[in-house]
C-alpha cells in the first residue's frame, strides 16, 4: 500500500459540467441553489475530499450563478473540515478587496479557504466594467503578478504576537508587529495593513489554472495548487515535469506545488451503463450551445458563420482568451481531423480535460496510472450532472481509491493546507 495519497477536489457547476446537464431528466431546475450546494458539499465532506471548488464569471455565459465568496461563507457555517476554494479574477477586482474577502472566509471557516487566482478569459466581462474590449492576454498576467504580490503582502500584515489583548494595560495590539505594506507599483498603490486577522492556517491557499507560458510562470511563483486541463498521460507528464522544475527554479521545493488535473468521469456499475449515461447527455446537446461553448473556449471567437460539419477554420492567436486551451483544442481538431460539430461534441463534457467513461474500477485505473507516473498529485473531479454525477464519484470511485490505499478514509487535519500536506 502506497503512503503517498491523492488530493481530491470537487469542481461544482450549477447543473454539472456537461453543456447539456441542465436538460437531463434528473436535473432539478427550480431548487434553491444554496440548498442544492449545501447538500452536495455535505456529501463531499462525508467522503473526506480536500475541497470543493467554485469557478466564477462576472458576466452571464450560461446558467446564472451565485457569487462564490458569499456562497462559501454560508457553506463554511454548515461544514467543519472540507476546504472551500473560490475564483476571483485579478482583471476586474482590486487587491485589497480580494485580500479582505478571502481572509474573512479563511477566518470564518477556521482555515479552510483557498483563492483561485485567475485572469479573466471571458470577453463578455469587459462591458460590465466600463471597457469597450477585454484586457490583452499579456497585460492581464503582468497585472495578475503584481495583484498577487499585494494580496500576499496584505495577508502577512500580522506578525506573531501582534495581538497583545492586555486589558489592564489598555493595549490591544503591538503596533511594532503590524506590517505596513506601502506598495507602490505599476498597477497598484496600496498602503495596508489588512484589517482582518489571520486564521489557523496563516493565510488562504492560492490556486492557479493558467497553462500558457505566462500562466505557468505565474503559478510557479505564486501557487500552492495548479488546476490544469490535460487530455492525455503524455501531455500531463510533460506539464507536471515542467511545473515541478519551474517551482524549484523559484527556490521552492517540488512538493510545495500540488498539480491536480481535471477529470470528467461518467461512471456506471457496468461499462455499458456508463456509456448509456454518456450517450444520453450527448444526445441532449443543442448545436447553438455547443458552438457557443467552443467559441468561448477556443479564444472568444464567433464560429457561427462556419459550417458545423466542416473543418475548424484557421484562427489567429487569441488576444484576450485562454491561449493554452486554444492550442489544446486546435491540436485536438487537427490531430483527429474533427469537424466543428465533432469538436464541440468532444469537449461538451470534459472541455479539454481527461475524460473517462466506464466503471469505478476503470476510472480509478486511469487516476492511479496518472498519479503513479508523475502526471498528477491528485484530481479536480468534474461531475457531468448534479447531483447524480457527483453521487457516482463519491459512492463508487472514491471508495475504490480508498480500497487501493490511494485516498484517505477520514480527515487527519482541520485546515486546507493540512489536508494537502502543504
């Protein structure tokens, strides 16, 4: 039995990750969102998952969603151990706001908060913040690096012993142990200190999801965890090696960064049942929705003028979208000679991530293969539908991983950093 164990996080979208999940017969479209999420997160905690993760967009691109910090603050009150990771963009926020929000969530949850640091890739967000067009890719990452520098500095405002709490002497704080930030940079001027006390884990976890060259550089310098989309073992191994080398070059240990690819798994008690489940979802894809998803993910391009059963057109490098995902999807289309329709059908669930359709043992086989061959330190679980797709993962796949000694059966720590052994 191996002593090294996987990290497992549940990535929850409103109806599930498949683009047609909302049309599935078992999907409840009218249940109050918080009630749905509360039940899902309580299930994930019973399975001893490291964390739940909520993406975010500040524009309407599909089903409406709740603001994640507000949601996770409410979930913190009804959970005890599971980590709570939310997305906040550096493109349309200010560092002091983000630092304060996540520090507050970390305090409320007693050390279970994580910040998914992103640079917005959705061009539709620009118009909600007084901009005619989205921020250019390179500039987003320059701003993001400085943004993280400010947030991290604010989180470190309080030195050990800063809180004196001496009623008799009338001394609440030791001002010599409160750090004034006084940041003066290209994009931000922030005085500090932060007006939120630290939590038991010291400061929130930082997660990064960029896989382009600027994204990798940012992750190596700033992140505790990387969420990544890798479609094959070879690609995942190359990314894993590259990121571990970059982290060491930054003066960190290789273990200080956990690499967790996404996995979109449709699970059945038999392989035939799993394939039937997947076929049902694929048959519910609306061409307009599939095309919109592909256009957004391949770099914010309008593909509606091209024939669905024709080849993917040659596209310029995206100026404002995800360059790593554009490259991944273009290579997929060219390598397998896929039409536009076939390409959006291919990514309708996994969206470029590892996709497995099969039994719990078959899913676990793939996860174990990646984990034991330097392709992953764990996985970001992407249930196809909710709640059924998550139930399959928690009730079938997780127990199989536990039987193999690859995942814990109970929590042995109380903070998110503790769960991840960081």
